[in-house]
C-alpha cells in the first residue's frame, strides 16, 4: 500500500492534472473577482448590468446593410446588421488575401528576376507600413479621387469605377468604404501570407523537386502536384494567425466609415451609455468568430496530417 502511495505521489501525470486544475481554479477566481469588482462599481454609480436596452429603438441610420434596416428597428437588429457587414468583409478578405498571398509567395521564388523583385517590393512596402495608413490611402487618395459617374472608368467593359465605388456585373455595387477596407485588408494581410507561403515552399526537401523533375513534370505541375501540397502542412498554423489578425484588423473599418459591428456598437454605446454591456457583446462576438476560424483551420490541419501519415 505504501509503495502504491509513493508511485502515485511521484507520478508525473498527477502533477500535470494538478497544475491544470490549479490553473482553472485561478482563472475562475480571477473572473469572479473582476465580476464582483465590476458589479460593486456599477452599484456605486447607481447602474445595473442588463441588456434590456437591446429592445429599444436604435434611432440611427446605417449607411450600408446586407439586410433591410430602418432607424426604427431595435438595437439588437442594428448590431445584427453590423455583424453581417463584418462577416462580409472578413470572408471576402480571407479569400482574396489568401489568393494574393499565395500568388506573391510563389512569385518570390520565380526564376524571373523582374517578377521576383516586384514581389519583394510589394512584400516589404506593405508589411512595413501601418494598416491604418494604407486604409486612408485607398479611401481618400484612390476611391474619393475617382471621376464622377458621368466620367467613370471602365475595365474591359465589365467593371466600372467611379467615386461611388465599384460596379460589377450582376448589379453588384461595392461602396467606396467597403472597397477601401477590403483592398487594405487584402493587400496588407496578403503580404504576410506571401512570406508564409515562401517559407513553407522552401521547407520542402530539395529531393522532392529533383524527383519531380526526373519524372519530366513541368514547373507548374511540380508546384501544384508535388511541392504545394507538402508545403500546405507547414502553412496552416501561421495562416491561422493571419486570418485571426484580419478578423481583428477589420475593426479599423470605423476609420473609413464602413458600418461594421464595431462601428455600430460604438454608436450604440454613445446613445445608451451602456459601455460595459456593449463591450461584453463585442468581446463575445470577436471571440466566437476567432474561435470558429481557429477550429476550422485546426480541423483542416488535422485532416492533412492524418492523410499524410497514411
């Protein structure tokens, strides 16, 4: 019996579980302490924590909405409109940033000197300038300086550009605010993704390149069928971080007047004075979106690892 106790006491698994339990207890105690402190401060100010204000009439307009919205709608509906606007910019930004990043990352390894140098300039310039400054450039220097509707620019007869935004086939209109934010997030995040792609491709053993060339495959097929699938396993963890950064950086939409969830929440706070409740809603919103992206990417990474281990 005494020998069993000694083995249990020296078991490293016990200490691991004990450390995790202690961490959870400390976290719970910290949250309870912060909650108690918040409640006490609100009572001293004569306020009470509650979300009943969400049912009140919003009373403000939203410049861009994916669903019908009127100022007479409640705050909860206004926040839902802002959330949909955020999701729209996030999804489009992730897709386009990935396309740009992969293209530039491969171009960084091109045998063509000019292509390689242009990709390098793009990466170094955009990675080393603030995103906020880039958003101002796209909005004030590019889109607001476009010609009026009567003198609009046309690209291959399909895309029209004027100071009211971008007009695509199918009666799709992208406002200047949305377009500036989307391009800013796309090219800024794409510059980081390009370096991730370049590093991941270079991590593939040289023997894989040589074996593919020995089979007589063309360079494009070597990259698509041999190198890139192997590099993808290395890319996913840092790609996840960049996607999360894009989600959080999208809150800079307020700088160019795009009504995302953060901008709508700011207006809600200014009108209702419910700073704590609005901040809690924002924290929960961004947390859920970030955890969702992390979960999807981790699942994808697990599938790739499982497939490669066969």
